[in-house]
């Protein structure tokens, strides 16, 4: 029994040694990558280093993604709003600028994505949701512009 207690204590000590800023930075990088790669498939135009930055220039293919599933609302404004959100919120998450606000925006975006593609809940959406909830609760951490500008 003592060996089991020692193993648990060692596990707790190892877990406590992981810096919180590292976990929050990792979560931000994962979420940035997911949403940035997604928005890159939807836009074209101004390209720097292989990345598209013309968030206003949507590919025709993005409209087909939304029209694949019936939506009760006019899809065109929703498509533009979702694409703009994906573009700017992913950059904010990467920089850790307004992290909690950006994470809340991603939660709304995830809800829209779930509405448009309801089959993706257990394959990806629930994981994105949980990661964004961590950022809403914890913020961007020490390696973020939030911390640089508003540290206490």
C-alpha cells in the first residue's frame, strides 16, 4: 500500500512541476493551428510566406460547405462572419491578446460549426470546446500579450 501511495505522490509531484504557462501556451498553439489551417482553406489573395491573409476574399468552395446542410438563416452573412471570426480569433489566441474574449468568440464559432456540421461533435468539436473553456477560465498565461500588458 505504501508503494502505491508513493507512486501517486510521485505522479502528483511530477504533475505539479509542469508550469501552467506551458500548458496554456500549448493549448493556444493547438487552437490556433486548428482554426488557422481551416481558414486558410477558405480564403485566397494576399499571400505571405505561403499563408493567405486576404480574409475578405473567400473561395467559392467555402459556400458549398455551408450549403451542404440546410440552415434556417441566410447563409452568406453567416459565412463571412464565421470566416472573419476564424481568421481574427485564431490570431488573437496565438498572440494571447484578449485571450478570454477570443476564446469566448471561438466557443460561438464552435457552436456555429456544430450547427453546420452536426456529425463532428465527438470527432473534434467537443475537444475544441474543452480547450477553449480552459482559456476562458485561465486566460493566456505568462507567455501572452495579455500578461505583458495587464500583469498584476
